[in-house]
């Protein structure tokens, strides 16, 4: 599995912890920044991760900022991205099983590293169930197509 990861200054420390976990899971990871705790703009890091996942260059993406909210909003602007903001293990599993999410967003200021690492592990190891959920995900794709180019 190939994972693209990115964070702003509010998520930098947690991003670094997640990278360590991914290494132990033998996950190939590409870090799209940022590389410090100096103030930066989260869309600058959400966009390349989302674009790389949408293009199929990476299987999944992980984004971290202070709350995860800004990252998830920015990532979901890229067609083909289904980014979920997750701060509990139940949602981590459900968002993969039911929504086939391809990008995970979390907030470093919202959850601790132990829980965040559990979430990442569950999210990466959970498969999409398909079946009754498939047509719902297809409807999301139809919404994207309907609004393509609309500002």
C-alpha cells in the first residue's frame, strides 16, 4: 500500500508519529509536508495529497491539522476524494466499510497520539464492504460529476 501524508503546523508532530507507525506496517509513505511547526496554510498540504490519491498515484492519503476540519474541507474539493474527519475508532472502521474513504483527516489538537495511531491502523486495515453501500458511493460520484466546474 502507498500512502500520501500531509500536515500543517498544527498537525506536524502527529504526522511524524503516524509516519513511524506506517514504517512498522511496511506501508510506503510519501510526505508532502509541512516540515516544521511554523505557521503555514493547510490547503497547501491538503491539495497535493488529495490530487495524488485522486490520480491513483497513492492508494490512500492521511491529513493532519489542528482540528482536521480545514484539511477535510480542502481535500473534499478534489473530485474523486472521499475524505473523512475521524476522531474515534468506530468511525475509522465505518468510514472505510460504508463510504470507501480514500483520505483520512485528523486533528492533533483534538486527539492524542495513541488514539490517532489506533485510528490510522484500523482505517488502513479495513476494507470497503461494497454491497448495499456501493450505490451510495456511486451517488457521491454522480454529485461530483453534476457539479464539475461549478464555482
